[in-house]
C-alpha cells in the first residue's frame, strides 16, 4: 500500500492546489446564528476524503455504499463479509484492492502488531472497574512513546515528508490496537489471562480470537462490525477530534487518544453500551415478551425522565442508518429467532412514531448503535461496557486513513472563528436596522 500511496500523494497535492487556485473564493453557503449556537450543524468547513455521508442514503466509503463494499471488497469466505484490511486499503488509496493486496496488508499489519510489554504494565495499574474506554485511551497513550512522527519531528523532518511517519504510526497503531483492546477485555472480564494472537487469521478474526471467540460466525460479525464502524465522514465527534488535534501536528497516537475520549461520550460511541442497558431495562421491567402498549409506555417514561432513547436519531442522517440495516440483514441470516433480536425489531416499530410525536427530533430512525449489542450478545460478548472499545478499534482505521492525507496535503492547523453573545446581539440588531 505504501508504494501506491507514494504515487498518489503528489497527484492529490496538485489537485488541492488547483482547487484552492480555481475555486478558493467560491461561496459554499452562509452560516447562521443557529449554526453558531447549535453545534455547527451543516457547516461545510472541513475536507474529508475517505467517506461522505448523505442524509437519506447514508455513508459511502470512497464512493462505495455498504452493500457495494460487501460485494466488491475481498472476503475471507466466499460471499462473506468484507475484510477490514480491504476497507483500509480502499480508504487510504481510494482504490478497491485485489485479494493479493489485501493478503499483503494483513501480513504487514501482523508484522507491526507487537505491543511493548510496558503497555500492559501501564494497564495493569488501573483498577479493573475503570471503564474499558478509559483503559483503551491509556493504552494508546502508552503506545505513543513509540511514535515515529514525534521522533522525526524532533529530528527536524521537512514538512513535505510528514505523511511518511504519519503513515508508519497509523499502520502501527491500527496493527497494535486489537491486542491492547483484547488485553483489556481479558483483564477486566476473564480473569486476566490474555490469548496469544493467531498468525493465520485475518485482522478481525484474530481480534475476535484474542477476545476468546472462535466461532466462525462471530469472526464474520467482527469483519462486518469493524468495516461499518470505521468511518462516517469527518464531522462526527471522534473523527473531527482526531482531525483537529492532528492539525496541531500532534502525532497519530495523541490524535486518536483524543478522538477516543469523544467516542466515549453517551451521545456518540457509548450509545452502543447504553442501547443494551436500555433493552435490558425493558426486559427487567416488563419482560422479554413485551406488548406494543407496554413498550410505548416504557419509551415515553424514558423521554419524560429527560433521557434520550439510545440508538435512535442522528445529527446528519434522516433515514434508517444503512449500518443498522446491514446488521439487521446479518441477524436475519444468522439469528432470526433470537428473542433480543425480536425485541430490537419491535423497538424499531414503536420508537420512531413516538420520537416524531415529540415534535422536535429531526431523525426518528435507528442509527448504527441500535443493533450492534444484540448481535454481540448472541455470540457471547455480553459485557456491554466493552462495546465502545470495539467501535474504537474500528474507528481508528477510518480516522487514521484520513490523517495520513491531512499530512500529505499539508492541511493547516484548524482554527474556526468563535463569537460572543454580545457580538451576535450587536450584529443582529445592526442588521435588523438596515
Ligand atoms: N431520544 C430522545 N430525544 C432525542 C433523540 C432520541 N433518540 N434524538 C434527538 N432527540 C432530541 C434532542 O435531544 C434534542 O432535544 P432538545 O431540543 O431538548 O435539546 C432534539 O431532539 C433535537 O435533536 P436533533 O436535532 O434531532 O438531534 P441532534 O443532532 O441534536 O443529536 C444525537 C443527534 C445522535 C446526539 C441524538 O439523536 C441522540 O441523542 N440520540 C441518542 C443517542 C445516540 O444514539 N447516539 C449515537 C449516534 C450515532 C453515533 O454517533 O454513534
């Protein structure tokens, strides 16, 4: 992949120069006071090449929808789920890889996957009760001591070469993260005995194996899971944070650790944990074989107590998330009679009309997090506090693919303009008088 990237970098640098020269002064639309005080919704203010999100259709990775990725990217078994290594290749180069290229990348990642022993010592200092996301971020920060970018910067590397150590750090971190993440799982939930990597397995299957899952179907689920959670354009909290922190030339480890702290928020990646807890709350209070009426009451109770229904809604999407839809397809194929899957299907019927009835929720449909926990439960990964770590391992692939390009294109430090209430009031009063 590195040799292909080396060919692509000068071409894309020229492309950016041309865009700046020819279109630099063209307006992409105005911002409003609502956007300023409302979380910058819809502001077109960031370049993100690896994926693009359409409100109705959902995500496309380098132009490919999820079903297209499932068809075009190499799989471990015929007709099976895509290998995340193939997606990584696609995100970094913009090209669909051959089977051989993916096999080469799997091998490259395996060669980079050794985690220094002191990283585990650092993690062992944490109380086991520390949230797995806290431990994951700490593990990434421990790995940061091996940053090639930080070393090269200290040695005075020319800015035109920044992308090369960024590439090395990115592949190293992507390669090392499953072992760190699996160590956290075994330590917190399985009495501390880690499982050694299996060099014959692909990236996702090996991660599942190190967690303690040998079922082929679980390996397929992990391939799908890691593929679909990787990237969701640039404006979401984790991706934007990595881009922002990276724009200060903080190395990939520092940038990803920051992004993981954003992913750990309940309105973002932690929602997958919250969904499962919420479903368990339903089962506990009204039983697994719940009637529609009782479920409606439960949803209203959640809303009236000032909480969100986790797994529903989105800042950009306005239809059912295709990442939800493909997990539903997976469930229909592999666990159609699972009671919790049936519950998820029932929730899908009940929740959207209620969210619409509130009159304020812009997207009443399920997002990626509404489904993932139920699939993981079925295959035995029942510790919901760990779910966001899986999301984090996957998200690292997407955000680092873009970070390599941020450095290759020499994108500048991010610095949007902020305003005060007083500034807004004065400006709007003056405007009203005109
Ligand atoms: N349950 C209850 N209320 C919800 C809601 C939900 N699922 N989704 C949105 N709302 C509320 C908002 O809290 C907001 O209320 P206030 O006006 O009282 O503040 C109102 O509806 C309008 O919000 P919105 O414009 O529709 O949505 P936002 O862009 O502000 O927020 C999101 C998007 C995802 C944070 C929100 O839908 C939410 O909190 N969902 C539940 C948590 C969740 O599933 N997060 C995961 C998202 C996917 C991911 O990042 O992984």
